[in-house]
């Protein structure tokens, strides 16, 4: 049942305020400015022994993991990174008992992720799941975990589950941070930010008509560049994936800082750039990158916290805490991908060549 929407993708994008509300519900502890994650089974003493975090997933879940790794580093100050599960599993990785491994999956059935979990467990590692489907294979094989509570996702491309997974990672990062060195004041600040998310998502979704107009203007592009720095870079990668999956427009994501090391050669009016421009300490750097693109007559669509002078179009999103901004900045770009695909008459819920869950190697 699409509940009045034309596609599941549109329905699922539209449901995100409620979905985020669900992942937060019952988990916030105001007394200690932290969160409780019932399925974690990790006491404080054990949590303090974690020296690294390694996040494994595929596709969109991998991108949510990239954001999660940054949150864990920023809030808990534990070195963290994300890697595609398939790469990890084929490179005979060093498995370290002091590392916490986290498997991320919407379906909980993706074979490459499941196989990575099984290999890790066989080697004695600690494996957590950040999973949407309750009771799925990855949830069962993990030692513990956090459910994402996005609700059923039917469209082949993931939208609401991506957003909820990044929120689940924010909760985990806050939890680990408050066991370690994150102050009460910072804990409070993050909790206030988390509580603002559902209303801010509603604000973003209310801009759909304008985003559709922008999409109609870029739908003739044969290729698009997505750029961002640090917190903005995984957002750019996910937005690039979403656009290619549903619209079949080629898209490429690059760190803004790497533009001048090569891809600047591609910039011309026929190759538009989407720039993720949060109002954080890298704002000036991002403006400089946009200036370089403008100097080569490139068109720019900015996703930012304020109107960007250098951009041809800006989608303004509400500001949250710096650490939580990536959760919101991808949402208008889900709508951009959707309306671009719609303008091009694509089969939005079932893009060619793709399956919802990849249970084979
Ligand atoms: C992208 C997409 C895929 C999945 C990937 C992992 O929109 O849907 O890239 O994210 O196949 O799937 P899960 O999260 O079920 O493990």
C-alpha cells in the first residue's frame, strides 16, 4: 500500500520524520545526557576497552557507515573507519580483538556483509549489527546491536533506512562518547540536536516543489559531479549513488579538496556540480571550491545552511549541531534523485539491473 504516493520511493522519503522519531524513542537518558541501547550488551568497562571501530556494509549502508565512523571519531574519540564488506572479506584482514566491528545492513541478508560477520566471528572478533530488519540473518549472527527501526523499506533504493542508520550511529557515538570523554554539556547539546531532527526533516520535505523545479533543470545532464569535505563527503557519495541508481545519469563523488588534483579538467557547462556546503569550519574552503568551478563556467547546485552566492541554485537546509548535519543534508538530494528520475520516466521503485537485497556473492 503506497498510501496515496505514486511510488514507494516517494512514500519512504516522505516518512522520514516519523522514522527518525522511532529510532530515538525510549532511548534518550536526560539525567546522564546519554542514550540507552538495549541490544548492545556492552558494559561500561568493556566499552572502554574498544580501541578501534571498523564498520562494514555495502552500497548505501556503507555510506551510512562512513558517516557513522566520523561521528564515532568526533564524539567518542575512538579511531573509526568504514569499508565495503566485500573488500574487507577478500583481503585477508588483520582481525584485532580490541576492535569493535560493526556490520550495517538494511535487509540484514546481504551476503557479503553476512560472510564478513561469519569470518570475523570465526576469528574471535566482537561484532555488532546496525540492522533494520528484526531477526534477519546479520542480526542473528551478530553478538549484539542496534536496530534502526526505519520500518519496512520496499523501494529497491534505500532512503529512509539510510537516514535512520545515520541517526542510529549518532546514538551509538553519543553512548560511547559519554562513557569516555564527551562532557555532560556536549551530551546535552547532541541530545537537543537529535530531538530537533524530525521537525527539521519536515521542513526539508516541505521544499519538495522547489527541488522538483531544480531537478527539471538538471535532468538533461549526462553526468554530474558531487563534492563535499569531511562531513559533507559521505553525503556527496550517497547522493551520487542515489542519482545514478534511479535516474541512470552518471555521477561521481569527489572530496572538494581533490578537485584540483584532476577532476577539475571535466568541469564545463554540461557537467553540473552538486556541492555539500555545511556552515562549519570548512565553509570558506567550500566557497573557494565553488569559485574554482564557476571560473570554468560550471553550473552549481549547493546544499547549504544559507544561500550560496557562487551557486546557481541553493537548497537551504536547517542547521543542526555540526556533528549531526550530515543526517539532514542528504535528504533534499533524495528528492533531487527522485524528481530527476521522474522527469526521465524511469522505473523508480525497480531500477534496471538492481535487486533489493543481494543475497549472492
Ligand atoms: C542503494 C541500495 C544498495 C544497498 C546495498 C546494501 O540504494 O539499496 O546499495 O544499500 O545493497 O543493502 P543492505 O543495506 O540491505 O545490506
